[in-house]
């Protein structure tokens, strides 16, 4: 089924970025997997070619493209290639929107040009060792003192944890009547005394992506680095999380489609009992099931992309997309690995890497159990539940 959400400019952009991935990323990604990190040079190269922060205004050096389809192309092409190391989508889809929507003119002038050029790499630090998806349980604190905020706490599972030059940190600045009240956002910059990076976490997949612990020990953050209004952090997070979850959904489906295409090719070439394994009824049925699920999901997700472009994607719709696509990704790559037989268990085969990389998707950006809770509460609000009980 032909996709109809992209126009000629998008196709040209996709061709350009696909060439960039093939020439500047894929030849080196295996080494980056062994190193556990990507070089900063690839970020600068992406910036020079206009693949970072496309939405940023031209005044700061951006392209001023307020069209999420360009972001989707970057995410799709990296996922299709299995290039899980360069976290460009984190910069484009997650960090940048906070600065664009909440940053002051001075903050934008300080940080946006460097982010656009790939000289400043961004990250966001929500998750803590004891909180996971429970943002209301955040314990990292920031206390005001003499015109500064003193930040203390620990964050974990932070993408770009080692590479980041600035990280948006969610911290508690006060205690309200409800647990989610009193959260604020701060931009912590590389080199601030007391800001330390912990070990690079040894994940089962996505080895080229530097995921790390972050420690904040009496970090003196200037009041000028407060992002938005004090105490409004939870509201800001809720406004931005749908786009992050849509981005995860786009990557999940693209990765699943790539694994499927790889497996169809393998089923046509690999022979058993004198014929290609794709001719066996079981193989055909499994391929038919996967193809149908992928096609149906593609129609839904493309609709979500266009709804988001019209600022109409709700938190509940984003949650639906996130849990469904990441769950589908897991099912597809597992079935594809099975069709590869013993070779699917060999690390040098792409399907093995796809299997390992996929496992994180149902966990990050809010676990899929949390996604279902969001959808369920929308369908049956808690007040109605209490009344009916």
C-alpha cells in the first residue's frame, strides 16, 4: 500500500538523509557498537547537512520547518538501517521542543545555534533509580539559594548520558498537595561543578548508544537556567511526552518493517528439503500475518503523524501508538528471528541485532503498562470508577 503523507520536498530530504546514513554512519556503526558510543564528529556532520533541529527558526541557523514529517524521516531512516547509536531524534523530537516552547530569548540564543550545528548535544533526565515511569515520585531536588538553585539527585537510563553538553533535568522545587506538584525543569551544562556522569550502562542491545547514570551533587544552577516557570514541570512534561512517544512509535514500526523485509528475502533464498523455506505453508502464513499487521499499523501511525502535524494528537492517541507499535516490533522481530532458524541466533546476522535492540522499546518513554493505564483512565475516569464501585 503506497504511503501518501509525503510530498516531493520530503522525498528529496529522505534521499539526502538516506545517503548520509549509508555513507557516514553504516560503514562505522559496528565499530561504534564495540566502542559503546558514537563520535561527536557524526553530530557535527549531521548539523552541517541540516539534519538536526530542522524546526528551529532561521534566526538561529535552523531551517524553520515546523513539519514533523521531516523529523519522522530522520527517525525512520535510522531505524530502518539499524543505526541505533546516533540519537538524533532525541535532539530533534524531545530536547528541542522544550527549548523552543519554554526557553527565553536569551536561552534560545545561548543554546539553539550550537544544537543546530551539532556542537551541543542534548539530553533529558527524568528517570531515577527508584521511580521509573512514575514522574510523580521524582526525588531529585533543587533548592533556591541566593539567586541560584542547588541541585541534588541521581538519574539513570539517560540517552546521550556521556555525550551531552546540556541536559534538561526534572527536579522537585517544592511539595504540593499532590505528588506531581512542585516539579521544575533546569538546563544543566557540561562542566558545572558537581555534575558527574556515572558508568555507561551495559545494555543487552543498542550498544552504540551511550546510556548512563547522572549524578548531581550540590550543583549550583543559575536561575537563568530554569526552563519555563518554577513548579510547572509536570504540566510541561505532559505536554511534550506525546511527541516523544510518537517518535518512539515511528522508530519501532520502521525497525519492524526492515526486519520483515530482511526476512522475506531470507525466506526466498534459504533452502530446506529442496525448496526455499518461504514455500512452506507455515512460513507463508507467518509472513502473511506479519505483513497484514504491519500494513494496518502503518495506516494508523501515518494518521497519527498527520494529526500531530495539525496539533491534534492527544496523549491517549500517542499512548495507543507507542504501546501498539513497540509491542508489534517485539512480535515481528521474534517471528523473523525464528524464521532465520539457527542463523537468527548469530550476532553477525542483522536480525539478531534487531531482536536485541527491540527489547528496550516497550520500556522507555513510559512502559507499555503505563500506556495502557493512560488509555484506560481516559476511557473510564477514576471518579466514575469510584462512583460505579
